[in-house]
């Protein structure tokens, strides 16, 4: 669309989104999510996937690009139908950009509670605690209290990989 | 909940929401809407009701109260089920607080387009242009291009109060 613009992080300050704007927008539209899905090739048979996503109608794809560019991480992808999302999954970016950003610039909504849990999981994963049984169970426990309305994989996990571990 | 706190506008600055946060949150969750509904007792038989609303789950009712208090207008009401809303309908507050606020602090999403139309309608209503046939029709025309997906009352209006007026 603008081939003359060099591929650097927003040389035009008017394109930058302020931290407060970002916090307000994420308070409204952001989702801090810990995905836990079966994966036969990883330890304990379950993959833990923390991600921050923001879904918007395609008319606001430029805004998602500005979010990506201002935060300097993540990707903008089609989500479903006419919806696009900005998504950050890379653990290094979550740990070094996203978590410190929202540690510094506090969310004002109750989404702050989800963020606290999310940050705890990311920090544990950086320390590779998810590779220990205890750490893995702790993460599943934290994730089970997030994103209300979703099925809670931790219940299934308790019955399979760690059956009897925590009930003794 | 806090009876010792005097009923003034947020003496505690930490309770205030910054303009940028508000813009980000409204970019995500706000709705600028022009309601047009049948009302036999008003001129032309239709009432024009501009309103700004923000709907949230009841867990964030405090945040809606902070919005109300920071902007110093509107009401917080139950919307439906476990949803509450902050709503500004008073024309004076829309014209003197809401429109100047978002004129000064620009929305970053495409919702800015809806706001422009909304502001145009509010300004026309302050000048009582909705009480003239021409002004009323202009407002219906503007409203018909907003809030996609809703029925467009202007079509019905064209067939009733102003039949033949604009087709000649």
C-alpha cells in the first residue's frame, strides 16, 4: 500500500499508539489466553500455548497493523470470515515485551486478573518450569481459572498424566 | 460501598481514567448510535435519540462507574442479563462533553467515521434543525449510514412523512 515507506518501526510518530490507548483498547478487546492442547510429541503429551489476541473486523486491519508495529511483535492474520486478529505467541516476545508492558501500564478492567495469571504462566515457562511435573500441573491449575466458559483441560489432565499425583 | 467518600468527581486521581485510555476503550467497546423510533407526540412522528453506550459484563460495573465519573455524565444501568452499560443520552451532555472530547481526542479505529456522523447529528439537534423538515431528513439520511446491520428507518420515513418531497 505504501511501498515508499521503509520497513522500520513507525518513523511517523502520529502512527504510534500511546501506552494508555493500548491499555484501554486491550481492556476492551484483548484476550489473554492459555491454550492447552494434546500434542503427542511434547513432554506430558500436552502443549501449553499462551497467547495475546485482539480480533477486529477487517475494516480495522490497519489498526491491528499499528498495534503490531507499535508493540513490535506478533502477527496480523485472518481469524475467520471478515475478522482479523493481532496475535502474539512467541514466548520471548510475551516475556520481554507484552508482560513487562502490562506490568508497567496497568489494565483497568477485571481483565487485569487474567493478565496476572497469564504473566505468571509466561514467567514459569521462561524458567522452563512447564517441563517439570510440578510446574506443569501448576500452570494447568492457573489456566483452569482463566477464560471462563471454556472447557477446562486441567480436569482431563488430572485424570491422565498425573492421576493420583495430587490426590495423595 | 464507600460511604465516607464525598460525592464529588474523583478526588482520588488514581480513580481517574486518562483521555487516551478512554479513547482506546471506546475504540473497542463504545457504540455511537442514532436511534429513530416512532413517537406520535413529537414532530414528524419520529423521535431522534442519539446515544453513546458501553456495555460490559457486571464484573466491570466499577469501571463503568469510573467512566461515568471521569466523563461526568451519563448513567450506569443494567442492560440485559449480566450486562451493564454506561449510557449518555442527554443532548446537552452529548453536545458539551462527549462530542468535544472525541473531537479533541481522536478515535483511532474506523469507529471515528461513526463518531463524525454522530457529532454532525448532535450539532444539528442543538441548533434544533431536527424540527425542520429539511434538517430532519438530513439527520435520517446520516443515521441510515450508521450502525450497519440495523434496519434503516429512513426508508420507511421516506414513504410516510416526506413521501414525494425528495423524489421530485
